[in-house]
């Protein structure tokens, strides 16, 4: 067995599929699946004992380990079901005035853009979309597009650390510095951050950072994180109000009291996070630094094959690529139906004819159609060659 095959055996993915879409839903390590089942078995043997006596110290242990991995202050870290839930919590905790502006970009994630629109309509505010070009030549174009969209009415910005549709690593430090200087709070949508990029959230200094555990950390689904800077922690309440609103716990910040118990839910994804972080780090000699480098290198190799197959230039600098890479596609005939629940015909053909699992989707700009690949340790260059051949 080759070393790459040995690494791939840590996942339970179908080996007959060229799985190039880790970025959508992740894939849980086989070892972590077993650990989660052990926790679930323990829960069901004595639910009251598990929830009331065993869970709090286990939860604290998980929080401390995750905070250490993210370079975060544990007191400002709470768990959510996913990054979108974190965006909901922050935005729906805020008050706005009619005419206020909520800033995002055209590379944002649709679900989170919907939260912005919902909140804006509730308060009579307005969503302003900064137009970042794609393809692009440099980070400067990102910074210029966002800064030029700021006005005296801008109250909050929702900016991706790694964009979902275009797979770009944005210069988030530069963007945060500009927003801070203008007195504008920023929610960083870091859905793809943990496990793709080395993070030091306390040093980064974002007022709010939301993230996922099920993507690049390869933890179970329904676990996300929200990190709130110390001077903003009294401003955020969860989207689900539960017992914590009037049941303080000694030794815990109020933000954790409110977020830690949203009701009766399965807590095992959170408890699996420490093992996911540890198990992933053991897959390569270089640990997480080795993973960051290997996945970026594979994403760039796959992107080059993709662009060669399409006969186009690479659409972004190498330095702006992490584990995702996207490329523009020719426009479809306008009579061809597509949408969130209507797969693009190219997506369908790659799957049905070549067993290549890769997203093809509409993009709100020019070009309006993209294909996006992912790179995780289980991927081999043969997966990308199959994609190129299919194209």
C-alpha cells in the first residue's frame, strides 16, 4: 500500500469516486466516527448522568483544546451548530437604524448573505455588496473593492476569510485594520479557516470570527465555533434562547452559559473536536504545518490541470489559494434550468459519466458560472486527472 493510499484509508469515502468536494460538507475520519459512537453509546446508557454530570467537564476540555488550536481565549469561544449559526447569533443580537449599511462582498456565502438581508429588512437598513473581481491579479484588488464600498453609514461588515464560491484566501488582516480604523465591526466568516490556515484568533483581533469543525478539521457534522473579542462578549446572545438566559453558572462567562445549552441536542460532535485535531496532526510527519502545505500544493496542481483542460489562465495568484480553487466556465444557454436544487448539466455529466464529485454553480457576477475543486489529504493526482479528462 502506498503512503497516499494508507493516508486515504483514514476516511470511509467510496474509493470508486473521485471526491473533489471536501469543501462542502467535509468527511469525518474513521477513527473519529468510532469515538463519536462511543460517546453516543455512553449518553444513551444513562442520559441524565451524561448530560448533567459527565458533560460539563468534557465540554470544557473540548473548548480548551480547540481554543489552544485556534490561538483563542477560551472565555470568548462558544460552540454553534455551524458557521452560519454563528453569523445569525451575532447579527440578530445587533440593533440598526433605518439607512444603516451592512457590508459584504459578491464572493460571500449565500446562506450568510441571506442573514444579512433578513436583518437589514427587519431594521430598515441596506445591504451593500462590494464587487471583488474574479479572475483577479492581486490582494490589492480585494482591499480596494471593500474599502471603496465603505460609507459613513456602514455599521458592520461580513467578510470571508476564505471565500466559498471562488476559494480565495482574502487578506483578512489588512481588511480588519481598515475597518477598525473606520470604527466598523467585522464578522469574519471563517467557515473554511480551521484546518486550512494556521490561526491565531486573539492576535488577529477580529470582533467576531465564526468557523466550522466539520470541514477541514474532519470532525462530525453540526459543530461550529464563534469567537468573540473580549470587548464585544456582552453584546452577543445565541439565536436560540434557552435556560442560560436566566440561569447563571459560577465560574463561567455569561456568553458561555447562554450558548452551551441550546436545549437537548447531540453534544458528541463538540466532544470529538480534540480527537479530530489530534488524529489529523498524526497523518503527516510535519503535523498541521505539513497538512497546510500538502493540501495547498495539491490544490494548486489540481487547479493547473483544471485550467489546462478549460484552456484558460489561472484566475488568481497562488498566494491566495488554500485548499480550494475555482475557475470560470463558459456561460450556459439561458433556457437551461439551474439552481440550488437543480444541478448544472456539467456537474451531472461529470458525476454520471466519470464519478467525479465536484461542484459547478452559479456565481453572482461575471463570469456567472464556476467550477470549484477541493484538496484534502486523501486526494491523489489521479482524481484531478479524471476531472480534467472528463472536462
